[in-house]
C-alpha cells in the first residue's frame, strides 16, 4: 500500500537533461530542464494531479488535433470580445489571465475537465469566494464554447468542459461569503464625520436615492434631467445595460441640495472627483496650520508623478476603500457602500411596497416593457418626493 503524503512531488532533472516529475510511481517528462515551458508544464501537471485527488492522470489519444494553443485561443477571444463587448468586463480579462498563465502553451485539444478544475483550484488557493470561482470558471467555459463555434476548438472539448459543475454551497474548499447585509444607520452616522467631505456627500446621495456605487461614481451633470421638481439621473453605464434596460434614478429635493455645489462645472465632468477631494483636504490642512510656512517649505514642490495619482472620478473600489478607511478611523464596524442599497430597499419596501423597492433599486425584470418603465418612473418620482 503506498504511503500517504501531503507533500508535492518535486521538479527534478533527468540524466538526459530533461525535466520530470514522478506522480503515483510514473515519470512525467516536462521538456528541457530549467526552461520556462518545462516549469509551466510542471505547474499544470501538478494542478491536474491535485484536482484528480492525487490519482494517475490517464490521457486519451487525440485524433482531432486543432493545432491551436490555449494562448492563441485566448487572444482570439479577447479580440472578439473587444468588438462584441466594447465595455469588456474585468472578469473576462481575469479568466484569460488564468488560462494563459496555467495552460498558455498547451494545445486546446488537450484541455479537458481536469484542466478546468485546475484553473479553478488556482482561484481557490488565492482565497477567492465560491461565487467568484464559479463566475471565472463559467467564463472559461464560454471562451471554449466560442472557440468551438469558430472551429478553433474540437466540439468534444466544449462538451467535456460542460461536465464541470459549479461549486455548491458548503461542499467545496472555496471561501463562502456572508452576503451583503444591512448597515445600521448609527454606524453610518458615526462614519460620516471621518469621511472626506466629497465621500460623505456620496454616501448621503446613495442613502437618499438607493443607487449603486457605480452609479454615484459615474454621476455627471449632463446625465441629469433637471426639468421637473424631481430630477431624473440616467447613467450611461449601469449593471443591466447589456440587457438593453434603461436605468432611471429619481433625485428628490434633499439629494438635489447635495448635488447643486457639484453641478457648477463642465457638464461632461464627473461630479465626485478624488483629485478635487485631495486638494480640498490639503486646503483644510493649510487652513488649520498653526505655525508659519518656512521659506524652504514654500520652495519645495510635490512629486509630479506620484506612484498612485488621484483620478478624475472615484471607482467603486476606491469609493469602498475610502468608506472603510473612515469606518476604521471612527472605530466602528467596517461596511461597504453597496450595503446602503439594502438599507434603502428595506425602508422603501416597508413604506411603499415591493414594486416600489424594485423600481428604486433598479432591479431587472425579464418581462419589463416600455409601459412598465413609465410606471416605474412615476413610482420613483413619488418615492423621491417623500424621502429623497
């Protein structure tokens, strides 16, 4: 009976100059020792061997060799996605990176279910969440599905990859998330004094409108219709844009008061700018300074090209980090801006019903029509008049 071990077989050198690894008593040759290709092959073989529960890997004889490498397929799909999906999702890029780093030099005809599970294991080892691992795995499956439709990948490979099912909750090594929870109003109130002024206004705007973090980050004056007593903000980029849906966000009197100072600029400029926030912070520091500025300090200049220069607008990630940093400084539990939507949704549903909550939060409905959209707009206006 073989001895049980948790160690990983080593990358070794054969007397012929070839690299090899011994798996389950069998020698697997990897190419010239020390070469990039042999090390990539070693990582690939070890990943598949681990995904196969440390059992020998039986390779089928391939008669329909496609002649394309995985890297070539990934490049072809990337070029296709740039045309078909102009606003390329970050997870498409991540899926391509995982593929090329693990199997770039492998033939597409040799990519199978174990290889896909090995790619997923890379994400699990990076402590990614189960849902994230499932999303990236599904994206890799779509890449090969597209490759099969273009006759770059044997159809049997696409069918084989479809046998890999998504990870089930509580039945995998992947990290489970707690889901997005409500954030207590007192926690938000205690956080706001520690937020930069512009970030605090972004939080207040979200609390009054129920918009997504992406929507508040992308806010521009030209996207707001200010003709009525309730303004209507129509983001040009939003979550359900690919479904052909229009997103409408009603902006009531209180939210309008917050926005007005930010609308005195170019209509195409973003309202909430981290560059402006940094300059405001520096002005506050200079105003609060109690000692005079020395001549040497007046002559000193700041770095023209800092490592991380503030941009013209916040991203959902930078916005979240700013809020969590403020929560940490305030000594309260960390929370994220996306939690504000759940708080708003709960409040709206309690006072106006489920349909009004769906309208305000912008949840997509597969059977929505233009008539339903008009009804949504009227409901959103009424809610904004009363709470926004």
